C-alpha cells in the first residue's frame, strides 16, 4: 500500500533489497500506508514540480530530510534515515515527496502558510513566526501547486530579516528578489507560463533643493563636509532626500532646519529635474522649492555642514561652479524670476481619494488657475 502511495511521485523508489521485514524501524514507519489526503498532495506537488520552470542560476538541490515516526517522534534513527534518503533521492520529484512526508509526519498534514489575497489576482505570504526550513519548503510547494490550479498569478513572499534562513528555500522554487528594506526582503513569483506583469520595484529617489532669500537679497548657502564638493570651497543651496512617507514641502522645511537651524515656510515648487542612473541604478527626482525664512540666526549642522551663511545673491551667482553647473544656474534664475517678476510655481493642496481614506498632496499652479477661473 505504501508503494501505491509513493508511486504518485514516479522517481521516488526504494532499493529492491529493502523489504518491510529487513528495514530499520524508522523506515518501516515510512512504509506504512499514507493517508489519501497526503497522497493527493504528493500527486499535485509532483505534477507542479514537473512543469515548473526553474529560475536561472538556481540548480536543483537534493535534500535529505529527518523522517519522524508515528506521533511525530524523531530520533537518531530518523536522522540516519534522512541522510540515507538524501543519497537515494535522484530527482526533484523525490525531494517534493520526501519534504511533504516530513511536514505530514510532524503536523498531520502540510502546514498552511499565512497569506492574504491582493487586489490583482495574487497572494502575499507574510511570514512572521519561525518555521523549520524543511516544513516550510514542503508547505510552499503544496501552496504553489494549489494556487496554480486555482488560477492565481502573482505570489509574493515577505520575509523578515529574522527569517533569512528561509531565503534559499524560496529561491529554489523560482522566486526572485523584488526589493528589500531595513527589516525585510520581498520576493516574487509568477505562476502562469507567460511573461509576468508584476510591477517593478520603486524606480526613483526623491530629493529637494531649497531656494531661500531674505529681505537683504541674500540667499541661504552651505558648504558640505562630504560628497563631490568637499573641500572645494563651493557654496551651494541646501539640499536633501525626502524621507519615506514625507511630503515634499515637509522635507524641504526639515532639511533647511537640520542643515542651517533656520525656520522656514514652504511657498512653492518652482521646478523639478529628473535624472537616471543616479543612486544604485535608480532614477532621481529633484524638486526645487521656494521657502520664506521665519528666522535668521544660523546654527549649522556640524555632522554634515562645513560652513553656512547668508550670502549676497550676486556673489553666489559669480562662483565659477554656478556658471558651469547648469542645474544651479537654472535654480538661481527661476528663483530670482519668482522673487522679482512673475513666475507661477506649484503649491500643494490636500486632496481626498475615492478609494482610500488616505490624504495626499496635489501640486498645482494655483495663481494661474485662479486667474483662469475668475
């Protein structure tokens, strides 16, 4: 009866010399009849494994497994049998069957993985609690086989850094790295036999530059302690990176305060620049922001800023660096045009969404809109 169950994974076979009477105790437990439910899982996983494309650079690994006896008890004999099982395994299908048998022996069935459905016909597995790699691998194989039959397309796995030991098992199933943050890694997989349509990772970094001028026609300028301008004596506008979840206007106010100690009020986005291959192959969006000073006493940021001052705008503009660097030249030009003449920038308004309760900022040329509406 055991041979009938194991025949569902054709390449999982035992040497003919091993019989029920001569087998070790742990192996006799393995030769016991398997439940019909497990047989179906074995068959589904074997079929899925036979038709699943394997990711490039991820060769098949044959793994031995600790086979536990009745009631989930394991021991030295089980460990030895696991090592023998690794030697007997000669195909990916045998690995699938062995891992599913391990999971079934430990928990009475394949342990379900925690997941939620996404909005695009896919699922997101969110691992939180530790899991034995062998049990996890068997559960993942069974889940993928089930989801493939259900017509699920994209599968995501979010692994916290504390469960990094599971990464090899996920990659072996054909998942690829999608993105990573400080505390987790997100991997993705496409079940249909077609080109995937999953969205790529975030493509842009967002930065700001602050044009801020006082009533004496002095612009706020800094010299940096690090970067390409370190030690060159070049004065530049305060700049920085917008933090995750931070609005552009809030990032501009924060960066000015951190680098110079100046309190300021955000007025408008004057312009923005897009560049590519900027930071770890990511593109970059750089927003030029006009701010109005609310204080004037400077307290520079010692960790990043070498020097800071209110600098006459003519002196700032006369720097050879400004004349050669078109970005700074245009920032100065658009800033002065806004102050001295008429230039319509983009100011934010808070808007609601019909899909979520979250608010967002919409930047527009309100002055010209009001003129057109009036």
